[in-house]
């Protein structure tokens, strides 16, 4: 993202979840989503971020929502990139929770990777590369509370009730999302990215960068204000 001209004037700060990308995961101290939010609070405090545009995709959108609720004075806006808002939004996690960890590690996780490998297109190849680096235990541990929040957390109302400016990005191939009318009836800005699916930052990175730059300019009076992507692209940055 940092290489796109639209974002050259902004400071971009991105964090991998524990067990994702190059971040380690302690199997003896499992984390759930609330634990990830606490880690992100520590991350933000460590880097001294303040009044930033918070961007979260898929599971990262859930993390961003919970962070925004707990830290309303820290953020100047929230962008959800097809983040979890309803039960249908946790398609990956739902395939995890019925199983023991042993079965998931030996059977389900390899099946997920094989299914991605069989698909064509850059989005699936990119997601597969990320999963190859992901800690299986972290993927498993994060899934349970992702499903719980998506089914019983009243996430849509909570997102639309945030006092900060809000934006929802989605791919045009998911124009059928049931909660889009609610977004459009609210003060939330809704942006559809053409020719994109759930991995819209892979499918249409130029449109994605332009959308982020537009939202940051609307939220902040001065260029250079940080855009913080808390767990925001694929599992290494938050897609479960």
C-alpha cells in the first residue's frame, strides 16, 4: 500500500496479529479476539498513535470495531473492509469451530489450503501464501470468538452507533450483502470497489488505495496523519 501515489502523503502503520506474518504466537497462552484487541491497544500505545484512521478487513474489521468502542478518543474514523457484521461474515471461522484442534491441524487446515490452491486468480494465491506462514493454533483460537461475536454480538448496530466517521468498503461481487441497505440508510459512507470480491485489497489495490486516501482526507485536515491498519488484510493482517 505504501507504494501507491494516493497514499504517499500519509503515514501508514500496519500490525500483524500474533501468529500471523512474522509475529510469533505462544501456543501455551492462547488468544481470543478480545486478547487481540488488548494487544492492539498496546501496539498503538507503543507507537504513540493518536487520532488516526483505523482500517480493518474481515476479522480485522471486528478487531477494529471493538478497539474503536474501547478507545473512542484515539481514532478519527473507522473503515471496515468487509469486516464481520453478521453470521454470514465468518465463513472461514465456521469451518473451524466444530473440530478439535488436533483434527483441525491435521485435516481441516490442510483442506482449506488445498481448496485455495485449486482456485485460480491472484487473490487466492496471495491468501494461500499468507496461510502458509500462519500459525495453525492462532487461526484455530481466533475462530471461536469470531463466530460468537458474529452470531450474537449485535455487530451491525454497534458499528453504526460508533461516534466516529464510518466507512464500509466492499467488493462489487458481494453487492448482495444483506446489511448494505442499513449502511446506506445511516451516516456511514458506503463504497463499492469494482471487479472485487472479499479480498478486494488484492483484487483492486488501486481502487482500494484511492478509497483509503479519500476517507483519510475527509477525516483529517492535514496530510501525514497516520492510517493504522489493525489486522487488515488476509489472515496475516486479519482475514478469517
